[in-house]
């Protein structure tokens, strides 16, 4: 399955930086990697952050900072301020690739959408429920069961979901 990854532009004191964001309504916090916050020139007060996942897995980020950054979709112009974003050493989220043209060639319901293409992208920003408005699904296009779904948020269109064999063939072809 494909996660809701969005290519985005982030803005800070040091200027714009292109990155990938993961929209995750299951996260209580919006998190940004320390290195990306430093690239953006973001400063904020330090406060330890205690993270907990399923199965009782925990992690403490002793040097976490609370920062404010601004985000826009890579292809969208409007900028949104995200306050209270917590820094973490590394998100360590899975890599993902998306070939918009290949997906549109195989799935008619995706045709005509401004889908971005990216390869082996690993998110450096996780947008949680505290900033739901930015990642809120405004429109969607779906096809048959177990096929990819296109969703539009304020960050633009992306493709998520889908578990059938045809999608795996598309992914394999895009790697060739």
C-alpha cells in the first residue's frame, strides 16, 4: 500500500527547501527532522518529547525543540503556518516512489490529475492531527476495490492505498 506522501516546499529564515511530508491523522504531533529544521534556520525552545507507538514502543527526544514553519504544496502556491512543530533526530519512515504518469496510464480514474512523480522519497516532515486542516481530504477519486485512491488536500493531489497485483506491476515497471 501507498501512504499519503506529499512533495512540499517548506519556508524558514534560510529560504525555501523542498521535502516530502507524510500526512498522518493517527499522529498526535507534527514532527520535523532536526536536520531539516536546521536547514530552514528554525529556532525554538527545547523541551524533551516522549513518543509512544503501538505495542508500547517508546522513544525520548531529549533535545526536541518546538518550532514554527511554513509549508505549501510543491505545485500549490498558498502557504500555511504550522506552529508547535516538534523536532526529532530522525523520522525513519519508509521510502516510497510514485510515478504519476505510469499510474494514470493504468488507472483511468487517475487521469487528468496533477500528480507529482518522486522516487525513493523518505518524509522529513510528519503532519499530525494538530494540523489537520492542511492535510484534510478536500476531494478524492477512487476506482475499483484495492486500487489506488487519489486525494486532494491543501498540499495538492497525491495517491495512496491500493494493494492489487496491477499496482505492484506498475511499481515494478517504474523502477526499471
